[in-house]
C-alpha cells in the first residue's frame, strides 16, 4: 500500500510540474488585411518563368527533345548536320536542369545562364 501512495504522489508531482503557463506570449504573425498592407521589397522578382536561348549543333541529323527531369517536353526540334539551331525555352523559374534527348542519349544541361550552347558529338 505504501508503494501505491508513493507512486501516486510521484505521478501527481510530475503532472503538476509539467503543467505551467508560458511566461512569454508568442507573437502571432501579422496577416495583411488588404493589398495595401503588404510590404514587398522593391527587388522582389515577380516572374514565375525564365527565358533561355539554347543553341544546339550536331554532326548528324535527328530530332532533339528538351524535357524536364519528369520527362515533360518543353520543345522538340529537327537538327541538320553542322547547322546551329537556336530555340527559345520558357521554363519555370525554379527549374535548374533540363534534359536533352538526342539519338538515344540523355544529356543533363544545367541552366546557368540565359544563353546556352551545346554541341552533340555523334
């Protein structure tokens, strides 16, 4: 019986010690009520897409497909040997890499600039 009393007293002590109020109130974020209440930095980029100029050359003819990593096609083109082909791609702003599919090859291309050039070796 003595063990039960000590156990109940210990559980009560833990329960009461763990229940205490916060001393400092948590600041809730201020939610703007109107568009005029929004504070947006002047350098904020509102664009959700970016434009890329991609020039491709190849020693053989064939079809190239430019896709994202989920294999959604952005553009397809027929390439002629030794003739540069320039395409304008509009991709989502978050896109960092596109895939170039040409002649059973898949080449990842980093979108590091607004103007890119790639030459196929086949």
